């Protein structure tokens, strides 16, 4: 099939999932056309069957803000017509589903161009629930030819918040288990951790909802009991406050802020524990990537995370903001090798048996066929 994919080409989970989906589809023989304002972060150039079409937004004195939604719709219609796209798959409802709807209407006199909207989380829980965006978000979801959500939690939220009557297909996030895999030796960990210490890791876009400073507070408790070092991967508005807090708590030498990294699959396997103390997660992609690498997560019991992590089996779930409880779980994992080995193996097993790309991508392929009227 010829598939057009639009996403935010940034370090957020929705952009990462969309990019990985495109790569997997291309590997399975589909032609994939990314239509967005910048090259997605994990999209290396020159990959067979992957095409990138930039959306250019002209500046004009009449507009206080550049009309990206309209420019995107025009580009979608143009790419669909030139490359005979079978469908558009947009990630994150606003504004992408509105642009896809406009592109569909533009081509309606000539051909049908169905579009699927995948809901990732904050497009429902934050943006869509803002009264100023509520009507347009609801409208765009209901006008979609297909709707998917990344967790059962998010599906329920969409129905509860917006009263959407359309069928919403739950297709979870996924991970390439051949790329994200354990590193039993963890030889490169010594580049960061003290000789006898263990590595902790946090991966996010450092937005307030991720509670990045909680990671530093957890570390401050863990180092009192076990030599440890925290890798902070990513960037965003909470990085500065987290760096300041590390100095204030006297643990700055136990933390490395690595900034944005394009190849987290090389870094995550070095760690022993992944920290995800978020206030809300609709799924928890970082935790899944850690689990595939045999790195159990200590997370919060929020949103769709319990659909991913079985508490006490392949990771731990604690209350938001309970630093003592989260630190205790981390300490246990870095001091009890038998416990860590058991949980590491369980985490890898969960990833491979339930969330590997080869199990999830066919669900998207079948849904594409269904939406295009080829199913059955």
C-alpha cells in the first residue's frame, strides 16, 4: 500500500511511534510518505520505500500566526494525488486530523482518500479537554474514517470526555525487539557509573507531566544506600529546574544530562532500572523500550501504564509523588541481583510476547485494508 503518515517530528512519543511505524511498514514492502514540517527525529535518510515531503508555511503580514493546518492540508492532497496514496494516517488529533479531513474533501471530486487518526494521549487528556479546542477535536475524531488509540485507558477517556460514538480500535504501542535488546555485559556502563555502581535512566521530553525532578529526588534517596548514577536523556522545560535540584540536593556528580539522543537503543540497555514517575501516561513507550532491553521500570500507577507493567512481576508501580516508595523499589533492584535478574527476564518476556513490532504492525495493516474497503 501507499501510506501517508503525518506526525509531530519531535521527541514526543506520538512522533516516535509514527516514525517507527513507518519504518516497519517500509520493511514489510509498503511505500511510506511522511508529510510534516521537519524530518522526524528517528527517520534516517536513504531508507528504501521511505519518502519525506516537507510542509512549507509561507509568512504573510496578514497572518499573526502561520496557517500550518492549511499548508499541511494542501501538501497532503498534493502528495496523495502525485503518489496515489491509499490512505492518510495521522498521529495526534489536532491539527492533523482536521488537515487530513480537508485534504480528503479537496480530492473528493476525483477519488476517495480515507484517513485514520491515532490518539496518543495529550491530544485527548490536555488539548482536547481545553474548552477552546474541545469542539474541533471532537469533530475531527468523529469525521475520521478510522480511529485507533494506544491503550484501553485512552479509548475510555476519549469516549468519556468527548462522547464519541465511533468505533475506536485499540492498537498498542510497539517496539522492535531486534533493535531494543538486553546487554548482559553492560560494558559501556562504566563510562558513566562508578566502578561498583548501577545506572538508572530516565527518557522523556522533560515536560512538567513527566515529573522530571522526581527522578532526581529518587536518586538522592538511592545513593544513600547504593552507589548509583542517573542518566537523564532528553530535553525540555524541566531540564533546568532538574539540574538546579541536583545541585541543591548535592547529587550533581551522580547525574548526567545527555540531552536529546537519536539512538536511545544504545543507551537504555546499559541501565539497571528505568524511572518513569509521570503524572500521566497513556501508555508508557519509554518503559516498553526499557523492558525490551531487559531494564525493568519503576513507574507510577497512572493511565495506561498498568496495561503494560504487571506490578511486582516485570516492573513496579507506585503512587504519583511517592518518592520514598519509588526509591525503595529502585534500591531493591540495584542491590538484589537475583531480584533484578528475575524481573529483567520477565520484562523482556512481556515485551517480546505482547508488544514486539511483528505482533502489532499486522494489526495496522489489517486495519488499513478494512478502512480502504479491502477487508473481509
